[in-house]
């Protein structure tokens, strides 16, 4: 789970409400102070923290005369305020099926922009979109090689050049090349620098002028904390940033600064990067993110994931067989495959209320996934007869006798 340390501190603070016999202003102040310290240590600006505390105190005063469960009401208030901190009124660009949609990626060097381009492309490729990558980064040595390797691993079409040094020309030719081939999402990876430079901003403006992007995505490194605000503001002045992707949020204590700073620029966060692998990339939903951070789970998000990867027809057939007491190794293999398709196990488990860090201990996620893959490998080596051999499930009843 991203921002694990912050999540644990917030959960510890909220637990005080659950265990307290009496909920009064003194307890509220103590808990809000703990929440405030946790947020500030995560590099969230103190102005946002003060606003959050003020709003929750105001809601608590309104609760004084109300009947009902104050614990639940305060918990909802905390979720609502944290969610509001990360919510933008601006909506990201909605892709149109069957026509070319150009997406331009911008950001400083070292933010993980090229890898993020591939992760982004891979997400849409899995959903059936025709996706391509264009490498318009001629500043960084090896940029095209990196994009080429990533695209090849994910089986995504790409365009670039070892000889042409004009990024504007490469971007224009690449986008036109894929437009003619009727690609639906064309992603342009632009050059980055070690700092905000006029040359970088001029280049971005020229690339934007020739490619006419439908969406401009700013890639932000969460490690730099509150400095994200100045970064996002400078890039927003240079090009019309439509949305943001935050990278390197896996276990980063400074990630809160990036989240709050992006919200302040009124640009919605669309994805967050939570690891090095192409699957370590998830769509950002403020409500889901905050609930999982507080250990409250995300049942709605879990159902959506299940619907994405699990065949309704197969599940209906499995349910029918189970009612008859029949379960085959092929059924087991299908279930294991579906679980892995849903993403890293720790993220799936974190969507179930109360199970985060209990069902799969922290640090054991890869080990649990490796076991499932090992079982799948064993079943893949079996014959159809072995996989489909129907075996009746024997129900064993136990009777306790008094001694």
C-alpha cells in the first residue's frame, strides 16, 4: 500500500475514537493533533492541515445536538476532508474510441516519465485500445533505447530515431505516422531537464504546436515533496496541463506533499506509480485512495476490478458446479489466474475492510504471488484429462460431544 507509514499513523489516531468511552472536544483535539502531525511529516503544507482540522472541529460542534453514532460521523468527516484535499473540479480528457487521441507527457528528468509513458500505454492496451508510443526525447542519452525496450516488453508499437536530433520533427512525424495507421491513443514522450529551464519550456511549446495534443500529462516525482507545487505551477504556465501522474509513491514518506500540491494547482491526478513493474500503476480515485489509506477498504473499487478481469459466464458455471459438489483443477486454475489479473495481492487485499496487512503480512506480497504462480505452473503441466477430472466435494461434519 502506498504511503504506508502515513496510513498507519492515521489509523492509529482514528482507533482512539473507536476505543474511547466518551467522545468529547478534548479527545477530538488530541486525535486531530495526531492526524495533523502525521500529515505534516508526510510533507503536506500546514495551511491545508489547519483547514482540515478547522472543518472537522466545525462539523463536530454541529454533531453535539444530533443523535447517532459520533464515531461514525467523525470518521466520515475525516474521510471527506482528506478526500476534498485531493479532489479537483477539473475533469481529465475523455478518450474517443475509433479516432486518434494524442497525449503529450511532460516533466523533469528523473521523474520516471519514460517508464510512466509505457505504463500508461500498457493500461489502455489491456483494455483493448490501439496504442502507440513516440520518443521525442533527444536530450537524454539512451532515452529512445529505454522506450524501445519498454514498448517491446509490453508489445506496444513505437516510433523514434537514432539520427534525427530535432525533437519537434520526430514528434510531428511520429504522430502523423500513427494517425495514418488509425491508432487510437498516441503517446508522445518529451525531453526533460534536471531543473526548470526556458529551453525545456520552449521545446514543449513547439512540440505541442505541431502535435496538437488532446491531453497534456505532467509526470511528478513524489520524492521532492512540497517542491512539487512550484514545479507544477511552472509547467502549467508553459503548457496547458490537463492532468497529473505521480510516480514513486511506494513507501515514500514525502508523498503527501505531491498529492496536496497537485490538488492546489487544480489539475486532477489520474494515475499513481507504486513500483518499478508495468503493473505497479493504478488509476487514482480520491475516495478509494483515502479509504484504503485509513484501512477502511474499498468495496466499490474491488467490485469494479472483479468485473474487469473475471468472466461472468465462467463464474456462473463455477457456481452451478459448486452447487452440485463439483470442483476441478481447471476451475482452481481459472480462479488463481483471475486473482493475479486483478493486480498485486497487497493492493487487492487492502480493498477489503479490516484485512490490510493482516491477510498478507507486509513484505510477503511477492512471496504470496510467487506461490500462486508456482501452482499455476504445476497445473499448466497437466493434461486436459487431469485438469477436467470431476471430483465430488466431500463435506465433513464434526460433532462435539460432552465429556
